[in-house]
């Protein structure tokens, strides 16, 4: 295989790993009697709790609160069940190529130039990720101030439904052994726990290859206490101001798929609340659209200021990911993230592989997030990405031989990160993406962690344990330069990046979809996740994080939904008992 073909192979293989981060299970739809299209909603309705966002945190939160209260769960997307672009492994790249308004993923490009996506489906990011399940570190739990016993119980509640031990085959085993060989020690075997060394983590794919998502946690719900509305786009939170010491949230305005407007209000009661769980982009965006945010910015968009809160949208972070593609002289299994090396220097090493990530026969080849079908020609300026250029790229990729899809890659993710950015509104339409800047590698500490992570990957590739999956004739610098030539983002390129791993990190930075911040604890919400300066409003999701928990955050986000649901219900019951 010539080098040009191998370069295209990298694009195919790396793209498909990214697709696996967006794959959702082929599952029979559960009989959720409480789930309806928003078009069926009454013009006006009343509930004890209104939760905005049926994602990774919102689903377990709603399931918990429904046990002892009336709950309205509003999800802007559709169901993950029964959609072949979500449920079928062989066509999961189609979800990313689907740029329609009903797609389960919504693409955006940060101001840094990195291509990214956000979920638009019941179950949120747990329907679109690589499925890796791992808990936060004990020191993370202590620093946040969570109750360790309740945290453990909440993780177990989640794990009974969605977490499994993955099968270990050749590629993942070689990466595991390579990590141990190069000194990422000790080897901790299979565990959900976060600990230094090399481990096999959990997965939300069961032994039949079926994905289990946060939407499955709604199995715990009391069907008499929950109303779930799909395709319900919340436009703003309503506040009472007159006669109040400070603004009090009391309702929401949402629109259904036809554009019809509905209003939902809180019932009278001192413990009734609106809870925003719309994700790291959606939650700060909705607060701003509702009048809670930087006053000057809100006024520039003709939004009435309810509370001048300049820290809404600040502290946005996205863990940078970089990878090296390794073409294999032998066939490799299709695998997702199963093994992780948790280093002492602050980088997490993971891997994925597959002989034909793109789906294979009879499915058409589709390079998903790097597909020319969605204009991914990053060496071509955006205004020059014509239909003719896209068609030519598609035809060139169709001509690749099957060996071009053989191999895999090893990636590193920077923990934290330390670098932060900000989020701003572009429009007043909640369905439009806000503008977000993450400032990847702005802080030298993040860049140094990437360099050490890539150096560790180079050692793994050259290890005896991994030798079966590497061409002897291809040096590590060749692999690095080949990787750097792939169109992974919209940033400018440099030649000979193998001579500067710092430049390699900057040039090939990608997202691993672990972005967070915008409504951080102590800045926008208190330690009970109540929005500072207003009443009856909380934010419970990854927008409250300073750092991404664990190697992959979905386990902790699901745990947080359950954890806070239990705490909120306890407060409610205690209040009732005191009457």
C-alpha cells in the first residue's frame, strides 16, 4: 500500500472512531406511556418540576423526581429508539452526515476552528458517544463536595441499567499490554473506578452490541408522575419580578415541531422548581435567552435583563484530543474505547480500531465527521468547498481498496483542561448554535500534557506488545507526519510536525466531546446547583463542571442526575414532614 493510500486510510479510520462516539443502540423502543410529541401538549399546563433537556443528566433526574412529584421533561430532539441512523451500527455515520433540523446530532464549529457536535436526542450524548463508562476519581468527588456514600449509591443505580464489561480482543489487548510495557502502571484489570495505571473500563454496550443510554434510565420513572414531551424547544424561562425580593422562575415557553407555542408553569409550592439540564452549550444559552447573563450582551440582542450575571457563559472548556493513526499489516477487530492508561502527568491514553469502520458491505462507505458529504475538505477554504469539489472527493474515496480501512489509532486526551474560553449568543433562536471559544492549549500546562501523551503513544507503537499491528518499514515520525496531513480541523497546517510535538498537538487538535462549563458552581450556581441571584431555578449538568470528571464524563453526568434527584426529593419530603 503506498503512502498516499495510507493517508486516506487514516482519514477513514479516524473519522469512523469519531462516529463510534456518536453511535446509539439498535434497541426495541420501551413502552414509555409518559412519552409524547409536544404537539399533543396542552397550551397551558402545571407541574411540580419542569426539567429542560432530556439528556445524560435530565433523564435520571426526571426518573428520580417522578417518584414523589409531578414532572415535565422537555426534550428538543426525538427518541433514540427506532431511528436506523442511530440504532444500527452499520449506518451510524449517517447520523453525522445528516444536517437536517431533525438530526440527532447538531454540528457546530468553535471559534478555534475545531469541528464539534452536540446532541439533539432523548438520552443526549450517551446516544452518540463511544460508550466508555468510568467513574470520577475519589479526589474529584471530595473536591466538589459531594456526599461519597450517595455518589456511590447513585453510580450503582445507573450501572444496573447501562454499564457492562467489554469483550477484549487483539487490538485492545495489544494497546493494554503496550501501556503496561512502557510503564503506565500498575495494571488494574477491569474496573469502573478511576485510578492511576492501565485498566479496562466499562461500556454502555451490552454483550450483544446493543447500546444502553440515559434514556433507558427512564425505566425507573413513575409513569404517573412524569410527562415527557419530545420535539419541545424551550425558548425562555419565565420569571416573576413584581413584589419579589429577587426574580423567581415560575414557568417556561416552548414550541412544538409545528411552531405552536405552549406554556408550562410551576404549581404553587415552596419546593417547586425549574431545572435546566440542556448541556454545556444549551444551559448557558438558555439562561441568556431568559435574561440571566451579561447585561451588555443581552441588551445587544434586545433581551430584557432579568439579572446581570456576567459569569454565565464563562469558563468554557473542551478537553483536547490528539491521535496517531497506525495502519496495520494484519486485520484488526472493530473496537471502541475499552482500555485507558491514566498517567501521572495528566494525559489519558485510549484507542480504537476496525478493518472497516465505515460500515462495509452492503453499507455504503461514509466518513461521517470527516465525510466530504458534509463539506469536510479542511485543506480547502470554506468558501471554495463547492459541490463539484465535494463530489470529486467522494469519488476518490470510493476508489480506495479495502486495506485502506485496516488499522486503528491511539489517542490521548488532556485532563482538565486548564485552558478556558467563553460562550456568546449569535441569535435569539434557541435552535441556533451559540458562538463558543475553547482556547485549546492557551495554557502551557495543557500543551505539555499533550506532548507527554503523544510521546507515550509513540513508545506504545514501538513496543514489543504492539509490534504485530505496525508495519516495520513505517517509522513513528512517518506516522506522525501522515496523521498531521489529515483534515481533522479548520486550523492551518505546518510541515514536518514530527520535529515538534508541540506543533503537532496544535495542528491536529480535535474534540472528544467532553466540553463543559458556562454555568459553573460558585460562579453561576451554588453548591446545590441553584442559580445565584434568582429563586426556583437550578442548573444540573456538565455546564456546572470546572474539569471533566474521570477519563470520560458520561457516568458522572448520569450519576449527578440521580444524585441531585435524591437530594431534591429528600428536601421536599423533609419540608412536607415539618408541616
